[in-house]
C-alpha cells in the first residue's frame, strides 16, 4: 500500500482570480522579452531538449560552476536523494520556509528545529548533519552577510556537516554578498526575481557532479529552455533596471507601515492573522498568513508597483493595521 505524506504544501500566491496578490514575493516587473520567449518556447516544444550548452553559458554569466534545476524545489528533492537517504539529522530554523522540513520528512530524516540566529543555530550542528538556512530568510526578510554567517559556516566545517543556503531572494537585497565554503550548497532561482513562478528555473552552486548525476532529465521543458536563452542574452539587465524601483518602494512602505526587511517582502504582527487575511481578501487584496511558518499572529506581504503598494497601505490603515 502507498500512503500519502501528511504535510502542508501551501506556499502562498493567490488561488482566487481577481485579487491583487501581495502573498507571492515576486518582482512585479516582468521582462520586456516575455512574448518573444513564449513564441520561442512554442518552436521548441516539438523536440527533446538538452541544456548542457546553456548551463555552461549561464555558469559563465554567474561566474561560478552550477547545476540548472527546475527551481529550488527540485534542488531540495535532489538533496534528499543525495544526502538524506543516509539518515543524517536535519537542522532547520524554527521560523522559515516549510519545504525544508517537508522534504526531510518524506525521506524519513530526523528534524531538529532551533533558533533563527546563525550563531545560536551552531549549537545544534552535529557530525555529518544537514543544516538548512534561508538567506534572506522567508518570511521575515532578515539577511546575514558572510561575516554574520561565519559562525555557522565554521561549525559546519568543523563537524563535517553540510550547509544548504537557500538564496532564493538574494537578488532583492541591496549590496548583498554571498559566502564561500567547502561544505556549502547554494540554491538560487529566477522565478522570484523575474516575476515568473510558473517558469520553474533555478540553479545550484556546489557539488555539480553529484547534483547532475541525480537530476531528472528534461525537467525544465521548452519554456524553461527558452527562458534561459533570453536570460543569458539579457545578461541580467532586467534585474539592474527593476531592482532600484523595488528598493525605492520598499523604503516608502517601511516608513508608512513601521516595518523593516532586507528583502522584497515584510511580515507584520496583526493578532489574528487569518481574520486579517479574510478582511483584506474582501477588499480585493491577498496577503500571506504566516501560520505555516510557526507565526500565527503575523501576515506577510510583498513589494509591488507604486500604485498597488499605495492601495495596500490605505486598505491596511482602514482596517486598523
């Protein structure tokens, strides 16, 4: 008999049409070449696709060897195949992205939850354990510099453990720098920074041969292939143009709502988060209930375009937030 795994799979993003969606933390500005990309995907859909050349070109653009994956989610399951079948212990911060725990449970791995502080989390690192850390963290948007992560990196190397650093939102952090280390795997995605969650394209830095040995063939399909073609040609110009717009709006929202974040999203304590989510939904706005992060009194919302952010600010003030 095959039994289902009982665990939540809801990660945000409005599931009802017609809502102004602040629940998904995405770049609100999509690339100018979007229509051309879809036309190219249509051309590619009639054949099997191999992206080794594109992977090499992307590696040159990023400046490091990498493994292309169908977003960070595929990478997490590849980590399960590569490392969790050895029944290592998994260390996870208490308030963070729930998919780390879900993957660990699927592979039958013991999960240990600890503080969100990298320095305090070091106390839980054991020999050959796997440590997950999201930087900037989801949902609070806190970003740690390489210096701030150093205690955790040192503990991982001393214990022969493995640090999985999820950098899904690092493109949104102004002046962000990423650490280096031997026992380190870095996960990145384009679905957030290009505002295209349905594209499912990301990459892994570290242990390239291992990840490529278990990666599913053709996992990104014609749309992901076309996206990579246009992305490489674009050379990250889209990010250079749109990130300053997001940073400017983020600062305005911080002042208006008395909030702070290093990323493109915020959390705010509102009491009964579910009630607030419903109140905003009735006014045509979707925000994220943070219960799945272990924060039932908080909501999470992202930075969108100026007129949309203004609507959110006014609506939150109207309902007493």
